């Protein structure tokens, strides 16, 4: 295994995850506000699951996202 290549590939993947996740969260929150499902002052529970089936990795991170 080439450590430098591995590190760069992880960083590229995490950047893609971060950008895509932020876009999806923003879109879903805006849609929920417009539909009246939420009012925009909540703190939303959030959970991200990382899975790599080839190495039996299943890791989740839970938190909150405050809207105001």
C-alpha cells in the first residue's frame, strides 16, 4: 500500500462527501421549511453512516444541526 496515495484518495473522497452532504442538507431543509414540515428554528438530529463493506467497516456519527 502506498501511504501517500491512500491518504490523498481518502481526502478526495471526504471532500466529495462534505460538499455533497452540505448541498443535500441545505436543499432538504429549504424544502421542509417551504412545505411547513419545520419552521426553521429547530435543531435537527443528524446521523452520518460510513460503510466500507470490503473491510467490514460500519461507523456512525450523530449530532445536531441548529437552524437558528
